[in-house]
């Protein structure tokens, strides 16, 4: 096996190890601070083999492997519904929803494995800068581009780990100075002070022609949740039989009504 291929293998082994560690950390019922301490304790032994670690993390094979892994993660986070409502993931992906949830693809940008990838990118870029010093004037572009990416990633990581997410529900003309906190995409009972007042002066509603469908659900005991087994376009459906049952239904009439919710909310 050639040296470049060996370097790619080592790089993907490091990334796979980090991915596994992120999944384990995500499921630990401890605070984020304690999880960070566990990460530091895990990193500490590698300080004794710093040169070997540096040779892996500063190689172009590692940079390519990590960028490809982050790109795959970003694409997954774009295609998969993030922070889905109860039952929404089952409806959209069926049996695949349990796999998506296990790897936290439905909470990708809050997942520990994805943020560990970003942290590893910061470490790799920092080691590349250390490896290339002292810098010459002609390397200013190289220096500023790497430092800029490092600062952006660090800012994102601080926001993800120590930031607070929440929402405010307001009706037109109302104001509020507190917000409802969220954790892993779910609303909690905890409220937090904004430090200022937020007022909703106006709320515009755009209407569009909806395409209505009828969905049939079945309780799956394996996942203790409902999954969609069939869907029907109401504009085309006549007599239909629900799969796995003897139930037959038919749409007799469709009445279109316009409904406006006066309890406007802003999130």
C-alpha cells in the first residue's frame, strides 16, 4: 500500500473514531461542560505522540478526508428534515427514520459528531499555520485566509455549544421581554429574560393553493410510534383500500374554505 493511500486510511480512521465518539457523547445524560472535559481527557494522551498526530492532521490527505466528511454532513442536514415534529420523520422516511434519528441526522447542526468535525478542522488549520511559520510577506494571503476560517469555525462552535435557542409567540401589537428556551429542537418549560422588549407591529400572511392529501398511519410496536403506510391525492382519489386492512373509503365531496388564524405568531 502506497504512503498516500495509507495516509487516507489513517485519516478516515481518525474521522470514524471521532464520529463514534460524537454519537456516544450525544447520548450521555451529562452537561455539555462535562462532555468537554471528557474530550480534553481523551485528547491528553495524544500530547505524548504530538509529532505523529501533527503529521496526520497537517497532511493534504487528512484535509481532503475531513472536508469530504463535513460536506456529506452538510448535504445530509440539507436533505433531512431538521428538528422534526412528532411523527413527521416517520411520515417522511418510514423505517429509515430510526436510522436517521440514531445518527442524529435530524439534529445534525446540534450534533456532537458534526461539531467535533468542525473542531478538528480548527485544530488541523492551526497546526498547518504552526508548521508553516515563520511567515513571509508573500504568504499574507495564506495566513489571513486560514486565520479567517479558524475564527469563523470557533465562533460557530461557541454558539452551538454554549448558545441558547428559543422562541417567542406574539400576536399583533403585543410585546415580550422573555422567550421560551429550546433544547435539541424541542420546547422546554424554561423561560429566559431577553434583556429588552420585542414588539410585533404587523404580520403579513401570504396564501397559496395547497395540495391536500389523505394519509393513513399504522402504529408500529417496534418504534412505538406511528408510520405512514399510504397517502392519497384528494383531487384524484375515488374508492381506495388502505393497505393491510379491509377498510375502503371514498371522498364524497370537497369543500374549499378560507381560514385566517388571527392569533399570529412570530418565531
